[in-house]
């Protein structure tokens, strides 16, 4: 698509973010070629520092850090991706519905949404995970994460819808007798979709961060390798105390790359789409 | 005054609604388990220690109210509220029979201290730096700062804290690893300074993350405001830079940021919880973690409910002070 | 009357570059004009003809993507000032005390979180060493002289009506008695009664202080009321310049003729005609005379060469081959 080509050529941060993410996805796909299975332990000697055989070293569970990392990246991305998909879909429906319907329904919905924005999510998540102990696999985690990241996005989508509603071309369409649904589909969607994409990318940030946090607290299925569980096991076996930094450094550094990559993409995308910043970038002061 | 009512009343009712919804969610959650949570808890507890029968009775009552299934759901709900309004969150299971509310009370000053320091410092830093970066975008140091903060902002609080621990507690061995202070709690310089010393790293980890967010917000807002008519006019008239930044830019960027503060307290609190866990800092976040490790459901439930009410209230207080900043709301 | 400001062959373009696409908008394309002391000069034209840009250049506020490609701008106060070669700080020194500006859309030029009294202090104290109470007194007296209630001082901008805000802005711009005042569409977005008040106010200030007023407006009625001389702008170029009476009684350029024709008249009930077509986009103006696509008298030479601004007689200038050929 032209947007991506343009951004890649001219926008430094997009280029940077895209390259980082490409690398990350590459690593994730490498997991399909891993010589070791993800769930197996004690397949290699334990606690070895990085060497030729094992470029990132090995863990206390007898796993190769590099290959486990590829699985971890893949799983973390899948969980986050599912969460974003579920969450943003519901947010779009909720936000658009609220925005289009307006009136008392809108006000009631917004009141509920505002409550969820204020309520701190981490204690709630800890509570939920505790209640569902043992039942918290991949899919459930993604579902819960998705559900908990609806409030703010739905508010953003709603305000986009509201501003679209007030635009001149909407009134023109209404006055010319266009059916409401058609207006939404034909006139509003083209504006909305790019915004949605840029916003969805930023959804990855929270999902990944929270996945890591929850796993580190020991709240999810610890047999599946994810970035968070790698850190959990690292801590469990006292990697810091025993100077086995490679076990922690790999997931930590990777996580930084992943989130920074996603963030750069999402900001450059939304900057590109925002006509105001485009104009401003052409002539800034001093 | 009428207008203040039109401003205050909706926010007060929103506060009530938030608490209502939050408390209801915590009411529903434990009851989603297939087995009776009360029975489970009691059996777990009695297998761990022998207890005075009267203590068991009062415990059973508390548990019934908090997450029991006796009576109709409506009755359960009312009993739940009755308990909460009394401030009685039941006894902690791991520290039986210490009431949960007492444990919260012990940890609260540490958490609140951390929280307020963070918000204060990160706000001032973030706004000042962000505004300058927005006002002078071509200056090199502004661009460098921008790059740095953009890299920091997306990093999860946990990772930030972990990196700091790895660097300064293990590698360079500068800061203490555990606890909130050393020595006896008293009003003495050695105790107070040990508080500062112990909280330096946790606070830094929180502040770094929050400042990054504030910086990015402030910079974006400033970029919008400097394009506004009144800033342009002031510049045309030759007003000095500092006067413009102070009275024309910052004053106006403060407004949306103040609205934002109420909404972001929840996020900073979550960050505080994580930080306390990483640094074993004795606040309510750390108690939550301990409760988790020891399967102390009362404690977990109690802290969650408490934090929901606390944060909703903090957000309300912030919102109520908004008219002080914005004359358009103060005078119709 | 002596000349207080002069622009010679000004060329100011907006040059933008984005994602590999370069675009040049020739907003001010070779404009020369003299501003005489103590006169009211009106600059008229449609939207998009470059009026606001011209004003920015005359004022010396040139920010990217606006770029001065050619020409000079000179102020002749007690000293001469070469506006385009001055640094931002140097220009700011003479603002408000010698040169001032009443912007378009005065609804929004007053800082919403600051009281009027404080805004006045901000602006005055920048140029004169007075403390708060002195500036307050000065402002209050001035406002009262202009017929504005002293109460205004304690108000916030949003508490005042649009017309009040416009008048406050005018007071703010003229309080230090500048010799040269630029006003950009001072009556737009105001209702008719308020417009009248603003026009009166401007007249009063100009006459009392003996200042020079340069007024940009698309409203010919305002020019009829205030201006001594009018300059007509079309697509970045000056097409006619004359005393107000001459413009209205004897418009020479076809564009001006259309403009005057389209004004409603009390005694004439025939339908007003408007100009066919639309003003050209300034990034790709027509070859030769910019008006030729819409001109009913367009000749062959008009499509090839740009007509120069020629003095037809008694200071009445026009840029049209038809007119200049007739005179020769």
C-alpha cells in the first residue's frame, strides 16, 4: 500500500520500527524450525553461559535460551494479537454504537465506560487470575486481556464517530436521503479504518506489558513459553543472584525491542494520518 | 454557585457509579467458581493451623458475607455492601486473625508516599521538559530527549523496574534490595534518611516511566497550542519567550492534562504495585503479592476493593479541583 | 504626504515538501505598493487572493513554509527599517510602539486563562517599563476613552461578547499609539451593528492618533467607509490602485468592475451579477494576466504577458492591457 511505502521512505521512525518488527517476526517464525520442543525440559545441559552451541545460553530447566525465546516471542505475539483483536472489535462496536445512537443510551454507556477507565486494572487482573487459577491458558488470558482493554479505545472511537457525524459531508448525505447504514459504510468507514489500524497497533503495548507482568507474578500457565514466563523462571531459579544474566537479558531486551517497534509504528502511522501534523511538519517554528 | 453544582454533581454521581460498578465486579468474581469458595477457604485454613472455634465462627461469618453463597444473590449483595461500608474486609487468612484492613493500613502510607512523590515529580519534570521540547522542537537537546522518552514510554513498568534492580542492586550494588527502611521506626534522621535511600530506586523506576508519558503528552499538547491564535498574537507583539511559555502555553496545556490526571491515576497505581513487588517495598502492592503467594484470598479481595474505592476517590478529588484551573468553567 | 512604508517587488511563496512532493504557492507575486503617512489604505480582494499573506509580509511575520523570494519592505519612521533583513528580535522591538496588528478572528487572540487586565499588562510591559498598577491605569483610561467600560479589565475573554472582544483587541493593539496599524478583516464574523461600531472605533483611533491604517478586507462596504485609497488584489497580484472615490465611480480593471457591479445599491433593484468562474489556485496560476480566463475582454496578449501596473492619471493605477492600450 502506498501509505506503507511512503512512510518507509520518508519517515525515519517508521523505518526503524518496521525493521525492528520485521526482525522480531523473523525470530518468531524461526520457532517452527526449532530443534527442541517448547514444552520439553532438560534437553540440554543446564545453566550454561552463551557459547557456540547455545548462542544465548541455557536455562535452569535445561532449555536453550535462544530457541525458547523464539517460542516465547511467537506465543506472546499471538496472545497479544488475539487480545487486541477481541478487545478492539468489541471497542469498535461499543464506541460506534454509543456514538451513533447518542442520547441517554450514550450517556449511560459512557458512564459505565468511564468507570472502567478509572478502575485500576492490575489488582482486578490479579483477582481474576487468582479466581481462575489453573484454568488460565492461552486463550482465556487473551480473552480477559481483550475485555479489559475496551474502555479507553471505545471512548476514542466514539469521539472519532462523533466528529465524523458533525462533518459537512455527513449532513449532505443525510439531506440527500441516504440511508443511515449506507452513510456509515460508504462515507465514514474510509476515514475510520486507518485510524483503527494505527490505534490497534498501540493495543499491543498494553497487552504485552500486562502479559509479562502477570506471568512474572506466576499467574498464568507457566509451561507455555512466553516472554513473561521466561522471566518468571529466570527469577524462580535466582538468575540474578547466581549471576546468570543471560537468562533474563534475552527476554528483557527482546521485550524492549518489541514494544518500541510497535510504538514507533503506531505513532508514525497516526502522525501520517493526522492532517494537522502533516501540515505542521512542513513548517515548524524556529 | 449553580454552575458549580452543574459541574460537581455529575462528577460526584460518576464517582458513586464507578464505585458501584467496581464493587459489584469484585462481588461477582469469586462467585464464578464452581465450588463454594467459603468451604474451600475454611478447609484450606483449618488444615494449616488449629483455630479457636469462636475465631472460626467469626471468620465463617466474614467469609459468608464477602464471598459466600448463602441466601439469595440479592441478600448476598446487601450483606457484602454492609461489610464494606463498615470498613470490615474480613481477617487475613495468612496472618489470621489480623484484619485485612489493618494490613492495608500498615502498607498504605508507603504506597501513598510513593504514589504522590511520583505523580508530583514526574508531572513537573514531564510538563516542563515536554513543553520546552514542543516549543523549541529544533533544538538538539530537545530532539535527543524526545528520542529517549519515546524509547522509554512503551516499556512496561515491570521491565523498567527489573532493569534498575539488575543494574543498581546486583551489578553495581549501590542500593538496598529489600524493604522500605532500615532500623527502628522513629522520627530520627537515620530512620528518615533510610526511608529516602530505600525508596530512591523504586521511586526512580516509577518516575522514569510516568515522566516519559507526561513528556510525550505535554509535547503534543504544546505543539497544538503554539499554533493557536493567542500564542501567535502574543509572539507577533513581541512578548518575551518565558512569559509566553509560562502564561500562554503551559497554563493552557495544564487544562487537558489535569483532566487526564484523574484518569491516569489507576495506571500509575498499577505501576506502583509492580514496583513494590520488584523492590519488596512494604506498600499495599507488596501485600497484594504476598497474599497471592500465600493464597490469601481475603487479602487479595480486600486490597482490590480498597484500591478501586481509593483510586475512584482520588480521581474525583482531582476532577473537583479542575475549576480552579479553568476560568471558563469557574465563571460561566 | 510622505511615505511611511514601501514595498518593492515583493515575492513571497509558500514552499512545502512532504513525502517527496514539492508544492509552491505563489501567494504574493511581485507586488509594489506605497503607504502614505496618516492615510487609510484598503486592500481588497476575494478569499484566497493572497491578502493575508501580503499583510504578513508587510508586517514582517514570515514563518516557514512562507519564504521571501524577492523584494524589499521598508518602514520610514524616525529611522528607516529594512523589514525583511531584520532579525526577529529587532522587529519585535518596534512592534506595538511603532507598528501594530489587529488580527483576523479576534475571538481567539485573547488568552482564555488570563484576565483582560493581565493581558494588557503582558503586552504593554513588554515594550515599556511600567508596573502592574501603572499598566492597569493606562489601559483603563484608554478603554474608557474608547467608550469601553472599565469593568472589562476584570473579565476573562470568554465572558465578553464577540464584538466586545474585537474592540478590546483593537484597543490592545493601539494603546501604545503606534504610527502604523495593520488590520486583517476586522469586521468579519461580526453582525452588522457591531461591524458599524468597529468601523467607527477604527476611524476614531486613526483620526485621533494620526496613525496610518492599512486595512485588509473583502468587504467593499468597509473600504467605502474607511479607506482613503484602495488597492485591489487578485491571485497574488495588484490589479488596481486608486483613491476610494475613483475605484467606486470609475473602476478601470475588469475585475474591479465586476466587484463594484456586484455590490447592492439602494436605488437599483436589478439582479446583481457575479463573476463567472473561480479564482485560480495559487500553486498553478494561469499564464499571462491571471484574470484572463474569466475576463470578458481578454485579448491574445493577455494570455501571454503579465500586464504591468501602470499609472493612468492622478495616481489611478491599473494592470490591464485593455486599459493601458486605450490610453496610448
